[in-house]
C-alpha cells in the first residue's frame, strides 16, 4: 500500500481499516494482484475526493454519514477526469466492498453506497480468430524466433492457450510437475485462487515435450516451466510482443492477442456442439452469464454468414 498517499487523504482510524480491508482481499478473498492494485487506487482516489468534498481528510464517522449524492458526486468527478464506464463501475465496486467490510464490523452504515447502481456496461462480444488463424499461431514453423528452443517455447504456450483455453497468466504459472509425460489433464489455478481441471490434448503434450527437449535451462519440477532467454520465468509481455510480430507476419487482425486464443477455444467448442455448462467449467468462469457471451459470438457469425449468402439478405 502507498501509505504516504493514504495518510494525506485519510485520518489514522480510516487508514488502519483501509489496510485491514486490503489484507482481507488478499489473504481471505485471494483477489488477483492486478485487482488489488486497482482497488487500492480506487480507494485512494475516493479518499482524495472526500478530502476536497468535505473540506478535510475523512475519518470513519464521515463515512457513516455518506449519502448517495456524495457517491454520485465522486462518480461524476471520475467521469470528468475521463474515466469510462468500466473504470467507474470498478471504483464503485471497490467503495462498496470497503464500506461493507466496515459495516460487518459495526463501524459504519453502508446504506448510501448499497443504494447505488453501477453504470451499465456496453455489451461487447469477444473477437475470436478462425480455426485456421488460431492453428497457424500454434505451429512451430510459424514462429519467428531464431533460436529453435525459443520457437518451441512460444509454440507450446500458444498451444496451451488455444488447446486448453488457458489465460496467459495460467499458462506461465505451470511447472514441469504440472505437465509430466503421463498427464491427460491439467489442474489450473485461475482467478481468486480457484482451481479447475482441463483436458490436456496430445498435441499440447507434444508441443511441451518439444520445448523441454530443446530448452537449455534446467527445469526443476516446482519451478516455472517456461523460461526467458536468460533463464528467468517467462513474462507475459514477451508472449504479447511475439503475438504482435506474428500478427504482422501472418496478416492477422489487431484483435489477435494471446487472450483471443482463449476466446477462440470457447467459441470453437460452442460451434462444435459443446454445452455452455461444460465450457464454463473449462474456462473457470464463476458465473454462467459470463460464458453466455460466446453464444452471442456464434449468433453473430451465423447472421453474418446469412447476410453474405442469402439472396434476399
């Protein structure tokens, strides 16, 4: 936590509770690091706003007296700073979470924030690749890296993203133990520390085996499987950079990203007859409504095909 920044805009009693809340989110809720950083930033911005809004650094008593109008004023200020709907909604979620945390301890009344509704999010469909595009990204011969072991590494990562529907962070967190030769499935730790089991395709096992055979570094069973050129853990930015290079070389759209391979995994499963519940489990979505967005992708493709092919369209 950036304690000095909190001290400027919060009284000691409020600062202590802010620290306790963040520790609760990290240790008990097990939120991802990026989410924690975003929530911390949102809370700092809220305290800074209240300092100007109330004429001084807020304390716990000030939070108890907050009205919906005060929350709306903060959200309006964030919009005035250029924040979009998603950022504003996340800020409201952070404030709501913090005040509910305080309310459970009997320290404040969170009625004001509980009455607020998050701004509506624009519905945007995932942008998957075609199966031909996705498969091209997983091929060893398509890789642009000059060193064979790096090309094999990149192909293995791409294959896991598309063949298993992994997030890039999940793929790079794997260890050699997770991918021993006789494994037919993977136990993946996703968002919030939740685990799920996904089938490990033969093509994915072979891609990983090719990488391990060529990799010049010693791969301890409990250490990161995928390594950078200096032997350290492979960073997501390297794969993202490689994807941009391949995008140009293969003539792929700007929407072709590592995460688009996960979208492609889900969309192609659905188009092939997979049911939503199974796809939800494979992706590790907490809610079926999150998975249902892929039905919109499939419908959009059908309508597009209809418009292009039907003589009356």
